[in-house]
C-alpha cells in the first residue's frame, strides 16, 4: 500500500490486499496482547482470528488509522474477556453439574432402594395371617406391645408371640434386607 489513506480506504472497502497488510502488520501483536489476557497461545490465535473475521463481516468504516488500531485492540480484548467468562462459566457449570449428578444419583439410588424394600415388605406383610398382619402394621405405626394388645383386645403374650412369628416369617422371606427394612421403617415409611 502506498499510503495510510490508501491502506485505510482499502480496509474500509474490504480490499483483500489491504486485509493482507492488516493481517501482516497486526496479527502477531494482537496475538501477543491476547496471550497476556488468556495465557494460551492457541486460544490467543483463535480469538484474534475470530475478531478479524467479525470485523470483516461487520459494516465498519474508519476515518483514521488510530481509530482502526484502537478498534482492533478493543475487539480482541472484548473477545478475550468473553472467552474467559465463557470458560469460567463452562467450568463452573461442569463442576456443579458433576457434583449435582453425584448427589442426585446417590439420592435417587437411596430412594429407589427404599421404595423397593418398602414394596417388598408390604408384599410380605400381606402374606401374613390377618391377626399377625394387624399386629405388624400397628407395631410399624409405633404402638407398644401393650397398646396393640389393648387396641385388639388380646393379651400382651399373644402380641409378643404373633410378632415373633411374623418377624421370623419376614426374615425368611426378605433375607438380609429384613434388618434394613426395619431401619427404614423407623423413618415413617408408608407401609
């Protein structure tokens, strides 16, 4: 280019030759400037290239080289900061998503196990003879042996015997899950 005016005119008219000069004269300096912001050479090059492409696509006209130079630096600075914000947000979201995913999966798994064990317990309780079934339901509701005996009009000894027979049956049907079920039953499960 013969003069700055020709250079600027070519830039404003999207002359390929003027843009080649712009690229040659500014690219390395802009990459160095962005590198100081983002700390990654490859990212710096991408930010500068994206900025130059954005300027090429925009309908911008500059009256002085100083304005063009200021605009170039401001554009790459803005894009570098935007990159950092996006990366920080992306990192934060991934980190929180990973934590939520673990928490949700553990919580979901615990609820699923609890529901399945409760379902199995309900089914096994339904297989008990009616009197044993009533005693177990009242026991799971938190009533004492004496309260159950009074409510059903039977002796405390009958309550204890029927309860023991019921627990023996439930242990045989539920295996190792039996003890876990009664721990969960203490948490007011809907049985």
